[in-house]
C-alpha cells in the first residue's frame, strides 16, 4: 500500500506541472501579442493582396449585424465579401441585405442555397461560396467574430514571409452577460488562448476556423474543400495538411473578438464536449495530459487527498493562479479586466470541464448545428440517428446474410437509413492519423 507521504509527493509534483504549464502558456501569449503594444507593427511589410472573405452564416448569432458590419468597415485597398446561407428562410438573409444596402459601394454578395457536398454543413457552405471568389487570397471567417478596421492589413502582412501558407488569429471572448457566456469567455481567454500561443511557438499545428487566411493555390494544393467535407475539425485538418505540404503557419498579432453574450449553461457544456472529442481524435497525447493542466481540479484532488494544511494551501494557490491567468490574459486580449464576480466562475468551469473530458474518452457522439453525429478517426463524421436497438438488429442481419447468403429472408432486420445528403466524389483523407501528423 502506498504511503501517504508518497501520495502527497506525487500530487505535489502534479501541482508543479500544472503551475509550470500555466506559466509557460502565459509567457507564450505575452510574447505572441507583443506587437500590439506598438513596438514592431511598423516593421512588418505593407503587403495587401486582394482578398475574398468567405462568411458562412446560419441563423442569428448574437449581435450578428454588428459583427458583420465590422467587415464592411475594414481599412483595406481591395476585398470581396461573400455571405452564404443554406436555407432560403434563414433570418440572417435580412441582416446581410440590410448591410449591403447600407454600404452599396462595398463589393459584397449574398449566396443562398448550397449544392450537396458533404456531411459538414459549414464546409458545404464554404464550397458553395468559393465558386464566386474573385481573388487569389481567401479568408474564412465565422459569423460570431467582430474585427477592427486594421484586421486585414495586420493579417495579410504575414503572407509576405517566404513559405507561409496560412495565417490565423487569436480571439478574445467578449460581451458576457449570462453564466454560459461568462465561463466560455474565461475559457477562451485563459486556457485556450494560452495553449494556442504555446503550441504556435513550439511549431505544433493549432488552427481555429474563426479566422483563416490562405492563398487559394495552397488550398487547392491540399485538395480543396472536398478534402475535409466529411470532417468535424476541418480547420485543424486544413492546418495539418498545409504544414505537411511544406508551408508554415503563423498567428497574427491582431486579436479578433468572439462575441458571447447570453449563452446558456447547456450551450457551454455542449460546445466543450464537442471540442474535447475533437482534441481526442486530433491530438491524443495532449488530450490525455490535459487534466494535469486543470488547476482547480488538481488543487481539489490534492486538498482532499492530503492530511495537512499544505494541501489546502495548494488548493488556494492553484485556484488563485487560474483566476489570475484568466484575468490577465483577458486584459491582454480584450483590453479590459473581467468583473470580479465573473472571475468566481473560473474554478467552477474548470471543475465542470472534467466530466466532459471523461465523457470524451468513451463517447464519440456530438450534437452540432441541429444534427447528431459520431466522430471517428481524424474527426470523420458519421450519421448518428438510428437507435441502439436498430443498430443491433442491423448487425444481426449482416451476420445472417453472411451465413445464409444475400437472398435469404431476414428474420428481424430493420432497413438502413439513407444518408442525410448525397456526397460529391472528391479526394479522401489518408486512412491513419500518422498520415497527417498530430496537432492540438
């Protein structure tokens, strides 16, 4: 039986690992966004190629009109705005038309309807928009982000560097008013931003689809949107493929705003449940180690496993460090400190994320954009509509056919469901994770 002393020593070492990983990510973020303080922005080349911005839309995201308006007000010589919606009754259509009437001189177009393309509805929308692209550089941008006028200039300038094939951006969660939005923004500004910066400095692929700028020839070289049409993490896989093709990836110092205002508790849990399952498939090693960087969880385990005041002091120190990290990084990214009462949600969301991590180890199902999927290798999507009983009967029917021949009458088989939408032929991804490499 291990002695209490050995147990306390192990938990103390785990706490040290959690503290060091937090401090490293904090330092990495500070280094990455240092140009925002005005020391090196002027030194970057003024590279402003014409850009086409692809904006896939679905429904009314929070403050959608203000988010989209920020793209009409960009300070950039030449760019094209393409807005895409799949359904003709989508309420986002009225918002886009209002803005196009308000800014008639801006090169903007609304595309309604998406030809069948794949299981990922966002990629289907992007592929539909790409048919109307005019320029050789494209920017994929989500509908829930808001930018400042210098966004394009401070992102495109990185493409002037030799060998750069993709530029992405850090993002700051802003606008929180309800519990889900508060926890989401603290998680984005704290753990997510810090580890994204650390991965970038370590040359580990980490790409988030909220903002992705790349030359069209690079996208075509990796197989285009068809290559990722059936994947949940199309952004990360695009980044992995770009790096495997010999290009480098940069993170711009321009931080964009990710607007979360009235998000609820269930929305927060569902979102991070999906993100955990993505990380499990795309970066298994870092996924397995992730609880070791969860400051509040490590502190609680240490406190309740120890029999001295040192362990409880460690809990207070670890929780305090997590709150300080979230507060400082929110200030760096958004220019403001979170409210003190909002910071009380910092250890709470860390504890709530642990069951989601455990769920991701055994459960491959996700709910996304009104559809239920199973997430497979490399986040490949599979329909998940049939019940467990129906799947059991289908397996039994297949075994019966294998034993008695395809023409034998089935004793108790349910018909298989048709796929949600037909798929266009296109290049497939390699069959194993080793073919693509790993990234967080």
